[in-house]
C-alpha cells in the first residue's frame, strides 16, 4: 500500500513538473524577449537578454499604448462594477422566489438561455445593430459585455445562494425588524464574498483579454482600441519587429495577473469563513 502511494506521488510530481514546464517556458521567453532587441530575438530566441534594453517599452509609450491601456481599464472596471452591483441582487430575488412563483422561474430560464447561444450565430447581427444604433464605441461595448455576462454570472449566484445561504437568515433578519433591502445589503451580500471574488475574476479576465467583440465594434476608430486590439494591429504593422510586440504582451499580462492574485486570496479565505459559519 505504501509503495503504491509513493508511486502515485511520483507520477503526480512528474505531471505537475511537466505542466509547469509547458506553462513557464513560453512565459519566460515572452518576458526575456520584451527586454531584447529584435536582432537578438532572431539570433538567440531562448537566451537571456544580451544586451538588456528598455527601448521596446519606451517605443510602446511613444506609440500611445497608454491610451489603449486606459480604454481597456475603463471598459473592464465599469463592466465589472455594474455586473457586481445588479446581478447579485437579481440572483437573490430569483433564488428566494423561483420555487414559489412561476414568473421568477420563467425569468431565470430566459436569462440563462444566453449561455447556450453560440456567439458566432449572433456575431454579424450584433455588429450591424450596434453600428445602426450609433453604439460602435466604448459604451456600446460595455453594454454588450453586460448583456453577455448576465447569464453565466446569474447562474453562478443563484446556485450559490440556494446551496450556501439558507432562508432562515432572511427570517432571522425579519424578526429583528430588517426590511428586504436591509436584509440583502447587511446580511446576504457580505455572505456572497466567495462568489463576488469568483465572478469578478472570471468577468475581469474576459473583459480585459477579449479580442473578438472589440474587433467587431471598435476596430474602425484607432482611438477606441483596447489593449488586445492594439496588440493585434501593432503586431500586424510591425510584423518583423518582435521586441515591441513582446513588450506589449507583458503590459497586458501583468495588470490582470495582479488582479487575479489579489482576489484569489479572497476566494480561499471567503470559502473558509463560510465553512466556519
């Protein structure tokens, strides 16, 4: 039995090492290449930067990456904030009433249908509609993100509330004299902390890294480009100049990685607190 367990641990370490190798090598190559000249990248792709240079990042600043970074930041922050403000409240109302009132169950079914609709099916109609409505801009893109984020986020919140937030909490708050609004914000909303962190990470990663919707909605005006859209057009414009392209990838990676690492801790601690309660 002990020998079998040791063999299992050995293969677990082998698989983890192989997975880490496959992930870390491309990441390290990208980081090193962002500090190398294009000539050095072509001649020594897997080597350390020689010479080490910051010219790639300086060139990105000169080419206006700051404005595209700001566009991505506005879109991500506003979209995530609106989703986190309204969807949990809707999920709470639906979770508490869908088993007693048919209208809530129907509403929930209709809202989560968006999960099952492939984007490719509605891609062209959405592009035409947004152009005709004059919403082929940053705010129009935010509206689209909110529309697509609702089904999945609502599905996650409703499931979490039904499984982890008992109805007895509402009854206890009502006995203490709290109305429905106070019960939600003072009792229910803080208990959803693990799901807040989870949905924030999921949606922020999507909004920040998304390429297809910005390509369809914002590509006509270079002033409205997001960071992924800038990277796409920048790489196409300077196809043989790899240094600045790698530097632009690092700029996009660092910000969302920091957000992920911060809120990953909240997921773990929130789940632990919920278990203790």
